[in-house]
């Protein structure tokens, strides 16, 4: 059973719940609006996640349940779910929160939910997906702001691609040939020589050791070291990850425990003379490796400990049998150099439930299209990037873990 002794769901079709017939097996629909009702689908939810074309570890039930416990206050759970013979066969994991007088639907899990999408059992009727979206459209929100969608997501197949706006470059890498072969194919002899030099420089400073944590007993101390290193790396710098806020640390401890139950979490740590100086935190799901967090002690920046930890993590992942790497957000130099290509993450806008919501969607769509046009102009892009420090002065600190994306006062 693990840490979540889920109750097997027992749902009966009601006269007020729409149904779809498929032979003798009917589909019933529910809006899961309480933590208890969401807990009841735990036994089968992760099967839907694993059935995704591009599975998202940020939609795993243990991760979402802990997220709701730590970040759900003030929001309304609005998970649209479809059941066939009492088993969940489709879901759209949403919540509704209020901001600036508007009710906004977003993915359960906040803006951290990279690759989030509509969930559908393998071989299930596409009409189920359409009905889930229709129910979500009338759930009481002004509009939906859905971040983290892939370009070929199921949600876009229902709504149409015009609702998607590219937001983040997301490098990917095929490591099915094994790490050594991939590494040699993706790097020059000069780059490999540079990496060897960095390893020698590290060794000159003391005893170098890499470790990988994946059990609960291993993850707990590794995560505490990760918090310490992350805080050092981002001290005095804007950090919107929410990783080391008080709530963020409580959440990540609980989430790591939940993910350890299904053997998904990994933390690779680089130690120098017994002291951790870098980490690479990733998830392993359905043969894929997903980067979650990484950082290094800036006191050792000259020997690139973060890069060394990242390369070791890729080596460990390949040795484990993982064949695909999702670097997710960011276009860091090492990611771009290793990547096969980019498979961007998108923002989905739509599901307007009011005239105000429709107006907001239209205005934001115009702005996003203007930004894309400006990015194609070197002059406009340079001006926009140059104004970044000024923008940070007038915007509230970010926290991708929260539904609003804004850090809570006191954190």
C-alpha cells in the first residue's frame, strides 16, 4: 500500500451525471472537488500518466496530492474525471484560483506542471476527451491559463492549436545508444578534453565522490543538502523556483517521500572531501529522465561542479536504462550543446466562461503574438532583454509552485 492507503473508487452513474455508452460499458463523469475524492482515484491515476505520449512526472498522483496539501489553500479543486465501470479512464487536472478579481483555471500543480495535459486511457474513445474539456469550460472560471503544454498535446487536439503559445525552449536528448556513445557523438574532442580538465582540477582539490539517492532513506539527507546548495547558489539573486521557501521545502520533502514509493525520484550528489558541492535532482519515468532541479556551491564555480554533476547524472540515468532526456525549461549552454532538438513548452489560453474572460484571453493573445514578433527582431529583443532589471523592480517575486506564479508574502 505504501504511504497512501487509497480507497478503491466506487462510483455509480447518477441521473444528473452525463454518460456516454460504449457497448455495455458506460462512461460517467464527476468533478473531483475535495482532497478525499481525489485520493480515491490514486490506484489508477498513475496508469493514465504513464499512458501519456510524453508522460509528465508532475502529474503523478503522489506529487499532485502533496502539492494540493501545501499550495491549494484559497483555490478550488476542479478535476474533471471520467469513469468506466468505476475506473478512471480520463481526467483534466485543474483547479480554480482568484487573482485580480478574476477566477482563473490552471493545472493542478501550478506552473511547475511541465508537460501537463488531458489524461486519457490507452484506446479510450476521443469523445471522452471532448466531454472532459466541455465540462471544464463550464466549471465557473473566467478563463483558463494552462502552462507547460507540449505542442502536440491532447488538449490542443480538442481545442485547436491556435490556443497554444510557445513559451519555453525545452531541449531533449536521445540516449538510447548508451551514454558513452551519445557523449562522443554530441561533443567535440576539445569539449571532452575540457571536461577531463575540470575533473582533474576537482581531484586536485580533494577526494571526489558521486552518489545517487533513490530510496526514501537515501533521498531525505540528499534533499537537505540540495536545499543548502540551492540556497548558496541563489543567495542574493532572483529565484522563482520556490525550492527553498519554507513551504517549498516542506512540499519537496513530502513529494520526495511519495515519489520514492514508486521509485521515480533521483538525486545525484557531487561531494568533495565528504562535503556536497553540487546536485542534480531528476525523475525517472517510463524510460525517460526529467530534470527537476540542479545547483552548485558558487565557491567552487571555477571547476564547474554543476556541469560535472549533470554529466554524471546522465551517465547514471543511461546505465539505469533510461533512453530519453527531457531537460525541460531553459536553454543552458550544456543542454543546447547536448540536445538533439527543442520540443518547446507552451501556454494554453482559453475555456473562457465569461465575457470578461474572453476579453482577457483576446488581449493576452495579442500581447503574446506581439512578443513573438519582437523576438524575431534583434533590436527589439535586445531592448526587451535590457529592460529585464527594471521589470524585476516593479513585479512581485516569482514562485512557480503557486497557482498565481507569485511568491507569497513572508516567503
